C-alpha cells in the first residue's frame, strides 16, 4: 500500500494547529506528516492501520504519532458520523524547546516513544481531553493556545501509556523502506510470518545468495533476519493477546512459533512479562 505525505496546513512559523474531521473527512488513506499528531477519537469505532499493523480503536481513544509515522483511520460505520479531533505540533518547536535540557528527559522519552505510535489511557489524560473540547469550541487561541499545549505535553509526559503501536520505530523503518529489496522482504514476512520461513527462502526471492542476503539485511536493519522475523511474530502475538480470546498455545503456533516454551521465553525477554501476564494487564 502506497504511503502518502499529507499537508494539513501547519506552517513553518506556527507552533500548532487544531483540526476537526467529521463524517466522510474522518476516513483517510495511509499517510504521514512532518509534524507530531495528537488525535482524539470523539465519536467512532473502527480500524487504525499504522505501518503494517491493524488495531481496533473506539470512542475516547487518544493517540500520538511522531513525524513520519504512517497511519490511517477507517470507521466501521460512516453513517454514524464519525468524528476525530487533531492537534498538529511543529517538530522543530518541540525539539528545540523540550529535548535539550537534563530536566526535560520525560519529554525526550515521550517524543522518542511517539516514533512507535502511542495509545494512551484516556482516563489518565483528563486535562488533555478537556483542552481538546476547548479548542473545538474556539475558546482558546493565540498565546492561550500555547499555554494549553504545554499543559497537554506535561500531562502526556507523565501519563500511563496503554501500549506502543509498533515494535520497530519509524527511524528504523525510514532507513529501510527506501530500499525496494527490503520492502519486498518486509511485505513477504508480514504476509507469511506464521509459516516456516527461513533466510534461504527470502534470499531466493531476491535472487541473492544466502550469505549475501544475510550481510545485506544486517547492514540495513542492524539485526539478523531471524531477529526481525521474531520481532514481527512477537508483535502479532501481542496484538492477538489483546484482541482475541484464543489460548496462548493457539496464538503461539498461529504466529509461527513452533514451541510454547520458546515463545514464552522470548516474549518475556522482549516485554518483561509472560504472555499470560500481558493479557491480564491489558484485559
């Protein structure tokens, strides 16, 4: 699927811009911005596509996407008049004012995490949601808008994150997606992660020798093909643990792992908890 750059009108000399998207304007194709995007789902439920991952979203969800993070929203029912509220934030302003000082480390962490896409617990962001409604009613403009933006940033920096939406940040993706051969590999893995894939199979698709492919992939991604495949499988399993009632063993094998004990071990190493505990925390 082609990713489009979308310009929503935030000028270089502007710090922020508020937009409201209703009805047919709510749905959008896969796109990215050169600014930070904070999106509040005021009225809708449907599918969020971020890079190549699908997530269910619902009314009240709050998302933060860093610059360049590809995403799209598709409502389940357009006749229900879906509505989303969006605040665009100038990347240069945040980088120059919030990330250069030792006291601002929480902001640095927040902006770095936004490269993965963030979903927040909306109950922990009550001030942010109130400010969204003030923007919608055109009650705050000018300097007051900047003051309220800072309130949002302070709340989000300390808020509990529901979960990160990608396991690979957008910097890694941007460094690899430009290369057509790597895009072929990523698409192949995303479509076949549940099968018994080996590096030799992918090397054949690219008409490369096994050793050449391994060197090529490690040079471009800073990880081995097996590490990348395992990362995708873990990402898929995490999503299934949240969104399905399938047993952990079923999820293990449907995501391409051939051993439940190995799946549990690598999942705990990656996410610092077992699949069972992860499901309980996110149920």
